[in-house]
C-alpha cells in the first residue's frame, strides 16, 4: 500500500464530504424558496487494481442529483396570480434573454407593463384564449407561445349583440291603440343607446305592428331600425314571426374610423303574449359600458380571466404547461429554473388538467421540498465523516514522517 495513496484517498473523502456539505448548505438556505427542489449527493467508489497482495486505496467521487419530481406542500395566499402545480408539469417562463425555461416557482405578480413575473423576474408564457378552439401546440418546442400580458385589459367596453323582450299586449284595447317601451343598448365605445319598441294595433284581430326606433338626443332625428308584424293565435300565443326573433339594423354615429357603431341586434320576442291584461314588459340587451379591471381569476385548467367592475369575467389567456420524460435530470439554473438536458428527454407541451399534467392552484404556492431535520442530520454525518477522513490523511502524513526520519 502506498502512503501517498492513503493520503490521496483521505483527500478524496474530504472533498466528497465537502460536496455533500455544500448541497446541504444550499438546501437549508433555500428551505423557504418557492418551488425549490432539494439537491442530494450520491457517492461512488473508485477502486484501483491490487497486485502481489498489496492493496491500493482508491477514492470516492460524488454526483449531485435533484428531486425535481418530488411534490412540495402548498402555502395558500390571497393573490389570484400566485400559482402552484398539483401534480406533474412545469410553468414556461421567459427570461430577459428571450429564452424559454421551465419552473415550478409560481409567485407571479402583475407588472406595470402588463406581464406576470415571478420573484426571479421571469415572465409567464401562454396562449391567447379562444372560445372556439384550443391553440395549436408544438410538441417539441415553444412555437406559438407568447407573453401573458394584461395591459390591454385595463379598461374595456362590451358592445351589444343581442337581447330579449317579452311583453303582454292587452287584447281588450280598442283600435287604434299604441304603447312604447324602451331598452338600453351599448355601442362599440360603450355609449348607451336607448331603443324604443312601439306596439300598435291594426284593424285585424290578433295582429300588432312593432317598430324599433332610435332617437338622436341632440337633434331629435328618429331612425327606424326594424319593423315587424306580430300575429297571435286565439290563445294569445305569438305565432308570427315564427322564429320569435326580430333583427334590427346597425348604426354608425358620426364620420370617420373612430365613430362608434351600434351592432345589428337579434331581439328574442319569445314570451310575448296578447291577453286580457294591462301592458307589461320585461327584457334586456347584453353588453356593458366601460369597466375597469378589479382582479383576475385562474381556473384549474389554466384559463386566465379578467374580472371587471361590472361583473364581467372575460377569458384572455391559457397558461402553457410542459413536461419531460425524466424531470430529475433537468439542468438547474439560477432563479429556480430548469433547462432541457441530454438525459431529461425532450420538452412536451400541453395544458393543465390534461393527461400527464397536474392542475393549477390559484392563490397557492408550492413550498420547497427540503426537510430541515433531514438536512441537519446529513450535516452532522458529513462533519463526522470529514473529520474521520482528515484523520486518515493525518495518519498517512505521520507515517511519511517516520519514513523520512529513518534515513537521518
């Protein structure tokens, strides 16, 4: 056995324990870091060939592994944009370099530029929401992703597109008889536009004329938007129009590309009757005036909706999710993010709640999966083992001194 080899083995053991202590220190320091995944040090022996009955001491190497696939517990918050993943998958974020990364750190905050950024400054990525079809997902790549930006939702108006109006027309009124009721619609800029619905008897029993008009409040000009003949059977039920619908024409107010427009409206007249009772009306037209954002709501399948002070909840984005075949083999980087490695497998895109992906918890954060008691135990073990390895080195050094002193 070589004494130099003994000393090298002792140094190898001290280096290995130093690496273990470094991982323990990192874990303890990040015990409260959102989404942090603990590191562990694995040891592997180095064996040198022994000949002629002489043993050659080898050494030990270390390999650091990360428990990325291990789920942490959850801490619940009052912010809807604090997000946690319950199950498999990662959020996709973009850095200042424009490169996409994976993360489990979901403490996102709306910024002045409209983006959602986590504590490390990375921007949350997703897709524009569509009510008709999900966006196309590129399986191996990040094509089609965009920054989730809420700046365009600070103030909005919802133009009217349809409505409903059910009235009772008194069957015992003598001809001629006329009655008007009104509904409020909203144009493309959120201005209110009062529409008058005038019902008038005709000479034919069970028949009424309906005229829909708009009166300009400044000039008094009356514009007719629709006319219809209503017919009722001998039970007072509406039979014409057969569809129960009346469609109004649209209007443009003023000249130029910025002039507000009142959409053509489909008004549902179902429920309109002709019975021996006084005139009565009940109806509404959809749409709303300008409303400010009051908050956000994120569903468990990742649909981000903007809440307005008029009560509207408008879906804007769908949060993107990603996974890899071997999450523990991802390459960790500063800022609690990960990149694909040769051993992790390719990045596969998807949505929260779909097969292979967990659900999103809004108003929650995933805690670090570090166990402090376990780390302190490892620290004590490493300290003792480091001391023992230093004793091996010290003993080899003392034996070398004995050999050197033999020639004196």
